[in-house]
C-alpha cells in the first residue's frame, strides 16, 4: 500500500513513545509551565516550587499530554537569567514532577541545563535555538530524550525589530532540514525529533500566516511531527486587537487551525479549554 503523506512515525521521547498518526492518534496538548518569576503569563504567581507543582497538577487533571517546563523568559526586554538561576528554577520542578505520569519537556537553550535535566530524567528538550549550539547536540546525543527543533530568526531581544525573508517558507524549512541533518550526524535517531516553525520568533504577522498556511507541506516534506506554539502570542493580539489576558478564544481557534494544517502537538497555556476544543475536533475526525 502507498504510504500516505500524512503518515508520520511515532515520536520517541525518553520513557515515552507518542503516536503521531494512525487510528489511535489524536493531537497532543503540551502545557506551558513557566517557572519564571517575571512571566507575564502567570505574573510571578508560579515563582515558588509549590505553586509550579500545583499548576502542573491542575494541567494533569485537565488532560495535558506533555508538560513543558521553562525557567528563562525569552520576551524582548526580559532580564537575562544566569545558568545558576535557570537551574535553581527548573531542577526542583523536574525532580518533583519526575513521576507524575506525563512526559516532561524542558524549554532551554543551554547545554549545561540540558545535561542536568537529562540526568534527572527529562523526556524532551525543547530548544528555541534549534540546537544550533553543537554542545547542546552533544548533550542530547548521549541520551534518549526527544528533541523539539525550532526555527528562530535572530535573538529573542531583537528578533522582532526587522524580520526579513526572501521566502519565509523555504528559509524556515531549509533551516529545519539542516538542523535535523546535524542532529542525525550527531547520532540522534530521527524518531526522536519533532519540528517547530517558531511562530513569533523573528516573524511578522504575514510571515506567521504564510507559515501556518503551509505547515502541512513543510511537515510532509521533512516527514517529522510538527509542534506548534501560538497560544497568547502577539499574532493573536494583532488579529483580534486583544491584550494578552484576552486571547483565549483567539488561541483556541489558532490551535484548531494548526491541527487542521497538520500539527501533531500544540503548545498552550490554557490546557482545559484546548483539550475540549480538540475533543470536538477529534469527535468528527474519528467517525467510522
Ligand atoms: C514555541 O512556539 N514559544 S516561549 C509571547 C506571547 C505569548 C507567548 C506576547 N517557547 C515556543 O510562549 N517552544 C515559547 O505573547 C516555545 N515553540 C516551542 N517549541 C514564547 C511564548 C509566548 C511569547
């Protein structure tokens, strides 16, 4: 039988094997767990370990599939966080959630932080720099954790100043293909990798929309599962005219649009609402 263009193999991440297509597949929800005291998304409420754990427990009760722990804010204007500070934020959370029953992802750009998290049993590393630092590829190659390889143009502090592409679709997909090849060269099996177009990371609204509309094509060309992060982002604000605290409806719509365009994993702040939206999607997808 001919292999369908939508057929993407399972994603191996640490202790877990996640189905990415076929009859048992449903789009997965990655819940954002910020442990940054300066985070706009939780206003410092989750600065303490106890509150981060409570947030994680709530997400689990709401049906989260993957928990994405982040200790470094990459918002333009956020103060840089030292390695020690990042470690002191994320490591206690990783230890506390280690046996929560859900795959744990860590949003970090630092190879030393990756190594510590891998030693503590993290299941996935989510690197917004796409593992461009060769030391980060070495860090993950010595483990069996999953990788999320994301595209970003420029650096977080300045990336939204003048985003520029001749062809955003080919530039982003070529970048991802090169990073995937580098990961494979470093001994990382392809079935450990998912890709992310990096919405809002050095992109105008038009760039974001072009990428979203062409997500399915990029995913089928690279033949790797696509993870999409649109939740609460400026793009939603630009489209709806709403401030960050009023972007829930826009974010839910964006999650459904992403899934319509092939996304296998959606990274979101509002887990309960996204799980419901995707249940409605899935009810129609799984007839017969
Ligand atoms: C992502 O897309 N994003 S952190 C600005 C906002 C709202 C939210 C102004 N880490 C991604 O969530 N990892 C982040 O409003 C990510 N993909 C992956 N893989 C930025 C963020 C946000 C930024």
